DNA sequence: AATGAATGAGGTTTCATTCAT
DNA sequence: AATGAATGAAACCTCATTCAT
C-alpha cells in the first residue's frame, strides 16, 4: 500500500537510541528502589515510554536488570585491568590508583547502588547472583589480588594470604558505596567520601606495609 | 483407623512459648528473603501457626520486624558496652575483643542477615531506617569510637578522626556478615570467617598503631 | 466429688445477670457502629467478659441482635397502645402525646440508633428484616393509624388515606432519630430535638385539621 | 468446534465507555449492599471487568464511591437550583415542583439508595460523611430553605424557623426514599410512591399556609 | 514500533467463630 | 461457667505481564 521509504514514522525516536534510554532509566530506578521494589511502570515513565515498550526490548524484568549491569559495570573493570599491567610506580601508589578509580567511576556514581542491591537481593534471585558473580565479582577481585601480589613480590607488602586480604581490602570501599546509597547510618551522610577514601587508603597501606625499614 | 483417644487437637495453646517461636521463625524468614519479600504467611507456617495468630502477638509486619531486632540485637550491644568500661588491658586487645564478640554473637549467626537487609531495604521503609539507626547503628558505632579514643588517649593509636575511622573499621566486619549471608561473592564461601577476622584485626591494629617506638 | 452447695464459683457474676449486661453492651455497640461493623470482641470487652462468653449466651451475632431488639423496643410500644385506648381528650393532643412519648422513650435514647441501623442494613440480613417488620414496624404503625382514625371519626381531622398518612406522619420523627445518630447533616447537630418536635407536631396537626370552622 | 476467526478476544478496550460502566455497576452494588458490604470484586464482575481494572479508573473504594455520588446526584441539584431562581408562580406550587422533581430524578431511582446508605454508614467513614454533607446535604437543604423564605416573603406561608422546617419538610421524602430501598416496612411496598408524594405535598402546603384569608 | 487497557495471582490485614484449657 | 488463643475465609490493593488497537 505504501512503500517503505515514504512511511512517516508515527513515533519520533529511532530504534537504536531506545535501549540506552531504557537502560539509563532502569539503572536509576533499580538503584533508588532495589530490584524487587522497582516497578516497570516507573522505569517506563522515567524513560518516557509506555510499559509495553519495555517488553519490546527486554524479555522481562530480570533480563532488563542483567542488561543494565552488563552495560554499565564491565567497562570500568576492563580499564582498571589495563592500568595495572602498564603501571610503573610503587604498589602502594598503585593500590591508591586502583581504589580511587574504582571510587570515581563506580562508587561515586549511581552504579554503586548496584552493589548494594546485589548484596541484598541476590538471595531471592539465584540467576542474577550467578550472573553477577561471574561477570563482576570475580574480575573485580582479580584486580586487587594482582596488586597485592605485585607489592609482595617487590617486598613493599608483607607476605599475606591474598584470598583473605582481597575481600578485606575491598570491604571499606564497598561499605562506603552502600552507605552512600542507604538510609542506614545517618552519620555517614556527613562524611565526605573523599576524606573517607584518603583516610582508608593511608590506613590500608600502613596495614600492608612490610616491617619498617 | 484412629481410636478416639488419639485424635489430635486442632491446635495447641502455647501462649508463653509463642512469641519466641514467632520471633525465631520471623528472623529466619526475614534473613532468608529480606523484609519486603517475606510473606507473613511463610513466617506463620514456619512457626506452625496460622496467619491470624501472628496478629495476636504483633500488630503488623513492621512491628514484628522491630520486635525481632530488639529481641536479638540490642542485648549483645549492651554487653559490649559493659565490656569496654570494665576493660583493663591494651586497646589493640580491646578492639580485638569487641570485634570478635560482635562476630561471635551477631556476625556468625542468623542475625548478620539483618545488617544486610537493612542496608538494602531501609530506603524503601523510612520508619524502619529511623528505628534501626537509633537503636542499633548509633550504639554500635559508639562502641568502636570509644575504643579508638581510649587507644589514642593512651598513646597506642595515632591521632585519627574517629568520625572517619569508626565506619572504616566496622566495614570489613559488616562486609563479612553480608558476604556470609549473600549469594554474591562465591569466593567468600571458601574462606573461614575466623581466619578472615584474625587477618583483619591484625591488619587493623597495625594500621592504627602509633609510629613504632 | 464435691456437693453443689460447697462449690465456690470461680467467677463472680451470677448466670442471671449476664444476659442483661451483654444485651446492654451489644445495644451500645450496635448503635455506635451498625450491625455489620460491630465486632463481637468490642461487645465482649464493653461487657467486661471474653469473646467466648458471648457464645455461651447467644448462638451467634444475629441472635444477639434480635435479643437486643426484643429486649428493648417491644415494651414502649405496648405502653403506647395502652395510652391510646384510655385517652379522653382531642385527637391532636393525643397525637402529640403519642409522638412525644415515642420520642422520649425511643427517639431520644440509644434505641433510636436501631431504627437507623435496620433501615440501612436490613437488606443484607433478610432474617433480621422479617423479624423487625413483624415485631416492631407493624405494631408501631398501628399506633399512628389508630390515632388518625380516631381524629377522623370525631371530625377533627380531614378524611385521609391512613395507609398513606401513617408513614408520612412518622417520617419526620424517624428522620430526627436518624439524624441524631448519624454524621450526615451537620446542620441538625445544632437543632434542639425538642424544638424540632414542637415545630413538627404543630405543623402536622395543622396539616391534618379539617377545614377551618 | 470453533474456527480461528471466531475466537473472541480475552478482553476489549473500552477506554471511553468504561468509567460510566464502572460507575453504573458501582452504584447498583453500593445501593444493594451498602458501602462497607460492597466488595470491589462484585462491582468489577458486574461491569464485566477484572478487579484490577477498577483501579485503573478509581484510586480506591472511597474515590469510586465519591465519583458515583458526584456523577449522579450533583447534577439534579444544580438543575433544581436553576428552577427556583427562574420560577414565577406561587410558592406552594414551587414546593411541589421541587419535591416532585427530587422524587423523579433521585427518589424514584437507584440513587435513593445512596441516601439510605449515607445515613447509616457515615458514622463509620468520616471522610465520606464530610464529603456528602458538603456536596449534597448542604446544597439540598439550601433548595428547600429558599422556597420557604420565598413563600414567607410573599405572605403565602406563615413565619417559621427555616432551620427547623427545612429538615422537617425533607424528612417524608427521605423516608420514602429509604423505605423504597429497604427491607424494613413491608407495608410500604404496597403504597404507590406517587400517591404518597401527592398526599404529603398537600399535607405540607396546608401545614405551612398562612392563616386562612 | 508503540501503546496502555486489562488481567489475575498474590500480598497484608480483619474478624466471626471454635475449642483446648 | 468462663476464657482467650487459634483459625481461616475474605477483603482491599499492587504490579509483572499480556495483548487488542
């Protein structure tokens, strides 16, 4: 009846821009409310589309969430991996660089809310847990482990069990992420994350340091 | 098939035992599923009663949850406060005592799940957040702050900003609690909490220590 | 095992007083909340007994309600019937006497709430409706009808269809009862029932009067 | 058994027609069962939709009820107000016009059930009471008051206290509404409302009339 | 491609009635 | 005779998902 070239689209946006807009809206909503408490209707409204449209792009709520994580957390990890392999200075400084860039690119952004959310809700959504462990946790831990080994090899750090020290070292950053995105601990709301990070890294490097020269 | 004498009653009266049974069942369910995802019907079934019975003992879901927290988390905090004021040895050792008894009485038990849950869901339940901050967080932080001040006063610890160091010091214990009760971070499942705690406390005391004598 | 005379009752009250106490409590509760909205637990508390005790005296909620009506509304009607047959003066005055004693003994008391309640809820409880029509409405209407006939026979009142005029004449009194027990019509709360009744009876007698001499 | 072409859709979109259909169904259900006893599921079934659909159009039960009242009772009142201000004849006739059109448009329809319901249940639902008093009772009473004042000003009616006479005059019509929609008073079922109204209006006008010329 | 009306299972809470004590 | 703990069938309301338009 009408040739494809002359169809005037009834809707403005191109198919290609949509997914990103939806993912951005979903990220914000998931971070604000958590996974279970996020209503797809709110995601849709936030993206300026209708509820039905979400289902054109994502099979269901779970797939939408996975897409959000894939889209936003994998890249920074890759960059950090690159930083480590090319780094030249001492390992305390490298640890600082890694932790600070983690903070800057994830912790200080909306993405930090994902950590909180996964920690809390993964128990109710085993598929999400598996997915997150494989694509995020394992690689993130790998970064820290490598820095520790580097420092121990160079004699800067004491010999330590990296399997233990890796989570211990990440904990304060993870907690800062969570506190920043949680109503718990009002006290935290008055603490500057930068000061916290500085104090923590100083503390950590001292804790790791080989016996004083 | 059954003689009249062995007909079992449709229910039993257990007025005195019930509240504890319900609280125990509720704790398990809240810890397993989170606050919002816990269905009161499941709590009831777990306690072997009907849905309606819950409402004889607790006004609603929120009050049930508060009762669980009050019943199980406030006491250990009180004891720890007592320990500190009577303690005689050095502050590094006191820090160890406090953190280890926290771990033993809360972190290593089901109660640790409450921390995780509050961190995640407090944003959606402002009343619970307020309650938890006042009755748990504030007092818990107070414990650590007091130990830090004690150590600084005695010259064992460096002069530090306690407002910053208190959350930093609690973070690895909180994270251990969460990891233990979360599907996230499979790696943790292979780490012995005791080893983690030992490694962490050692690390922390070094990080706090005044410049070597 | 023990002779009847020496049993010391575990409970204070005698069996005989109970029903009246329960009926009084039930009347108040029914009048305050309506039939469906009345919770038997509240009736019990009001009477100072337990919920279970109600069921020792009344089969269920409906039987309790019927007992309340029987116990409280039948007697005044009987008295009014007696007043009419013995009355000597003019019929306008008799109408005044009947309506005023209705008001004094029922309208101005808690019992008025029963009228309101039956009017509204009888549709949902057909058994109650049948019961009330037979034992209350039919006899009450009979009173008015007889006064009208008396006045028409004596020439005081115009010839009127008593089947029509009986409900018309009772309507303002019924409405006053209802208004007094209802949140509807704030205006009424500022009107003195006595003034309303005076104004109404005056108005009614004029409306009924045979053409002026 | 059925050809593919005749499969009937699981539902139909009726955005425009729906609100009226829902209001109509709700009115019938409210009138039949009362406010509290009306289950939204029944309203939905009556309108041929699911429970959830109701909530697309009305926020909750209370708003649904208010919408029913606004949709059906406010308009006739507005029209009656208009009639009064433009009326030219004598006030007895005007009173007849007002009362009869009240009867025709409300009393004789399902809407009369609303009066009954509000009278009975307003005590349990203070918000509804406030709403109804403001939007219905106040304006309805205003109509009658204005007719009375008009008749007194012109010398047709005696000088009377309108605050008293307004409710007295409306009472028989309200009662007729209620009787018509109530199981109480079987007798009424055999009375023609039209005859009742005629008899009443005649009676009322005589009761109001100034002393014979 | 896009919409948003429609669904219905599932959650919290209430309360008449039963029955072990 | 009296209690009150226990039950379980509703009731209102929410929201992921479907599908007619």
